[in-house]
């Protein structure tokens, strides 16, 4: 009997979890991350606040999970023919992300995370680190096979590649446009390439 009760409880829990994520995404269309509250999410999802805190430590974690569960967010990139192409696709994906409706949400999350070590860790673990790990891997492998210069550290290379994108997001979001996405990746990667790779 106890096992049957457990099986009945799981679908209800998953249903509540999906309701919370859907409610969060809908509310973010109408309000900023700063104005969003756990109370509002709970009311929209028709669950108690304790249900939300069962899965997430704070609002930042809920929002990050809601973003990650949006359609298309987990779609893998095509297989690249070179590490240069792999980084180009990663940068184009990042620019499309921050130029979408989620861009301001990400900017607001980044701003709010500065006031909380827990929120900053969630932001880094869920958004920044997966992106940086993928780019770092391509840089290191590209340095091994001669595509990229070896006199620049992968960490500095990541700053060069991604820094301008996040700067535009925070300071000049209107400049994150099709023209930028089509030109920036190729231009910035030239700074990392060896002379042979540029030919």
C-alpha cells in the first residue's frame, strides 16, 4: 500500500513543478526579475510557497530553471567541422539568447546576483559555466591542433570572446542585433587564430 501511495504522489509533484516553471515564464513576460516574488509564482501556479522551496532555494534558482526549460533552450548545436566553427556557433547562440525576450531577464538576474553569493553561484552554475566550459574546450583543443594561438590563456580568450556580448547586454542592448551577430564572432575569433588558420 505504501508503494502505491508513493507512485501516486510523484505525478502530482511533477505536475506542480511544471506549473511553477510555466507560471514563472508567464510572469516574466509582465514583470522584471526584481519585482517577481515567490508569492506571485505560487499564486499563479496554484501551489503553496513551501512547494516551491522544496525544489529551489530562492527566486533566482526558480527563474534560471524556468529559462532552461523553455522550448529550444536545450537544443544541441550542429556538429562543427573545426574548433573555430564550434566557437562561432556558441557565440551566435549566446547573442541570439541575449537578443531574445530572455535577454533582459538574464541581465536582471546578473544584476540581482551581485547582492547574493547563493544567487551568484546559481547564475554561474546554470548559465555561465556551461557556456564557458564549452568554449574553453574548443579553445584548448584548437590550441593543440594549431588553429589558435598558444600565447594567450583560455581564460583571457573567453573574456575577449564573451565580454563584449555581456557588455552590450548590460549597457547597450539595442546593439545586440542581426548585424552584430553576423559580424562579431568571425571578427573576434581572428584575434585568437594563428596565421595559418586565418589563411
